[in-house]
């Protein structure tokens, strides 16, 4: 999965940055409730987030604060263990949307366009908060090799082409960092 290199994670992991992900909202095809992350339309709605994710811990609480400041009900966060379970809940109409990493949701929308629609725009975070990384055991002997391999990939046309193929090209970064 995508992992943000937080200080807590860097205490126990080496991390290799590879992409600037985003957070998006996926809904049923046709967006029957006319939801968006760009306004208060998700206020009071049941929106799934994944356990321990940035969306659960940081972004949904901020969105709910904005809802309450606008006189609306806060978002009703439904915390689930994985995106597959959340998408199942969406199909069953038990929730109104899934707020997660753009990459996971873009894949679902591409694979099942009859069921899911990925909404635009992505959630606007603080600059740099959307960098994601691969995690390895702290002080892993593989860290330098994986970092070099990631930078080699990023230096080739294949990196941008692969991201573009999945509609994720805007998240390309030019330099991988080894953190930890």
C-alpha cells in the first residue's frame, strides 16, 4: 500500500519515496448524491476510510471541522480494514463514498467503471504531505539497492508512462529519497 513517511513510521522503517499520491473520493457511478471533496456536499454523509490511514487520522477530521464551521453535520467516518471491504460497502449502498489513496481508487474505477466513479478534484493537502514510500525493515541491507533501483526507474521513460497509463501521471516525482 502507499505509506506516508511519518516520523512514527521512520522510527521503525526505512522508507524509499517514489510518488506523490493524493487522496480521492470514489462513489457509485453517476455520483447520484452529487458529492465532492471541493465543497460541503460530503458533510453528514457516511464516508469510509481505512484504519490508520492519513485520511482517517488527519484529513477526515479536518473536513469535518470545516463542515461544522459551515453549520453542517460532520462527516460520518466509517473506519474499515481495507479498501476492498469499503468498495463492497459502497456497492451495497451502506456508505456514500470511500475516501482513500487515489491510486487504490483509480484502479477500482478503471476495473469496474460500471460500479465506481473516481471524483475530481483530489483532496488538497499541505504541500509535500502526499509523498508516499515503500517500507522496509529498519536498517535493511536491501534499502540502498531498492533506493537505487527506484531512482533508476524514475530516470527512465517507463516511470512516467506507467503512471500515465493509470491516470496517475500528475503524481510523478523526479527524485527518490531514502529516509529512515
